[in-house]
C-alpha cells in the first residue's frame, strides 16, 4: 500500500491528524468533512495513496467499486434519506484541493444549490 508522508489524507489515515470517523476497514476510511456544505457531508478515501481519479487503473476497480457500494448505506445511516450527491473532483481544473483521491457524499436539504 502506498503512502505519501506529505499528504493530508495519508496523515489522517495514519492517525497523525484527528478526524470524525464514520467507518474504517483495511481499505477505506470515511469521515466527516471539516467544512461541510450540507447536513450530511462525508469523505470516502482509499487508505492507499492515489493522487487523483486520473491516476486510477484497472487494479483499483474493486476498491472503487467497494467505495461506491458503501455510499447508499452511509447516506441512509447519516440521515440523507431523500437523496444524496457523490462528487469526485479531479485535478486543478476539476476543483481538487487535496491530492489524495476522495469522494464527497453530500446529502440533506438540497445542499447542491450552493454549487
């Protein structure tokens, strides 16, 4: 498993920076976004350092499939019962701020009206 010692999310995975964890297993960590856009705003990250979605290869298919399959359960458990949105920002032009692949799970009272 790869790790970038300068990556914010790798430091969260390593326990060097605290987070409000929702779920964790050997492959994935899910935690609350520190600047939520909505009543439900979770981040799903692979523990393996993958810088961007553009860096995903076929070997990552099971990992990303696992993340996608978790979303409906996480959304329901967090209270996003009337729908949710998933977002993966990729690269500078895609609005990515932390260069560790991550998926936003956003739900609640129509949060996407913000942008």
